[in-house]
């Protein structure tokens, strides 16, 4: 899986029960509770989807396949909503 990064117009804040994400260009906001908040956190740190799925499997006590599916679907939703963009690969 590829790496993602936040879109330039996106700001976020980590809160006690999750992550608040704001698209400053459109005013669209969403609150991510866990485990989606963990996926967001790991994605914005530059982790690949495969690594995120492995870590999520451990921290959320999910089966590996369930974790991979959740991560793939969640990252795709974040991209389709404009919060994340795929990072260009160099080399």
C-alpha cells in the first residue's frame, strides 16, 4: 500500500476521544473516533497502509485480514473526502 499525507488545506487536532479533522477550503469537518483515529494518526506520520494494518491488528485486537480491510476502506474514504492525498513516490 502507498503512503498518504494530509491535503494542504486540512488541519487536525488530537482530542481525548479521537481526532477532529477540518478541511479549511470547504469548511467540512469530521470527528474520528478509534480505531479510525489511530489510522489517521499513523497515516499522517507517513506509515504505509500495510504497516498501519499490522499495528492496528495489535492495538485493536483485530484479525489481520479484518485490519487490512478496515485500513484500506478507511484510507480510501479519507482520500475520497479530500482529507488525505497519496504521497508521490520518488525514485
